[in-house]
């Protein structure tokens, strides 16, 4: 019986992930101070999904307008942080980045969001280390909920296995409420 429940839960998670990936990016709710970047078609799509989105969303690219050398340097920095990308995939990604976010493009200028606090760095690290095990940063950053709903979600995720200490729950709930509340 326990095996059936576990297997059913796994299929629900897989179905949710598939649904998230198939919904067009423009149709998903986004933070107002984040750019809208649609996941491209073609070979670069697979490179991005395989090598980039485990750590960040593709909207991060729009904050830059760099030449090939600049993008290459950024990719090397990501590799130093643990990203894995083959030389062939790196070339495909670089071609797309330069064509879409090259030196002639205009970088996205975010609107003023809530002021950061000293605790934001710690909360963001918790989010990146715990939430992104199962969810993309895009998905988490697009969410907008009340404090009560964030409390329910964070506790539920901890109960489902998110690596969070009890004191981390309060840190994340405060951060999400302030930065990902219904009015942000």
C-alpha cells in the first residue's frame, strides 16, 4: 500500500513538472520586476533545459547585453560553480545568447522592488538549496501568495522532504511574504 501511495505521488509530481514545462512562459505569472524571456525552440532549448535551468531561470539572460567573449566568460563562471556543458552545447548556447542578448540589445532594467534586507541573502540561499531540488526558480519567483498560504506551502514542502530546519521555515515565509506577496 505504501509503495502505491509513493508511486502515485511520484506521478503527480512528474505530471506537474510536465505541465509547468509545457505552459508557455508568457502565460505563466511573473514577477513584475523580471523580464519575460520565452524558452526558444530548436537545439538551444535542450541545451538550456539540460545545462542552465537547474540553477536559474532564462529570464536572467535579459539583464545582460554582451558580446561572445562576455557570454563565454559568464558560462565559464557557471562551470566553476558546477554547471556541466559540453563544448558543442556551449557553442549552440553562445550563438543564441549573442543573437538574442548581444551587445546591440538593450538589457532589461528592473523596476524598483522591495528593498533587500540582510536576511534576504540567507533566505535566497535557502530557496536555491531547498526549493530548486524540485522546482525551477522561475516557478518559485512567479508565485504570489499571502503569508498564510506561504506558511502552508513551506511547511508542506518541509513535510514532503525539503531540506529545511524548523527555523528556516520562518525565514522563508517572511522572505516570500515580503518579496512574493500578492501585491508585489
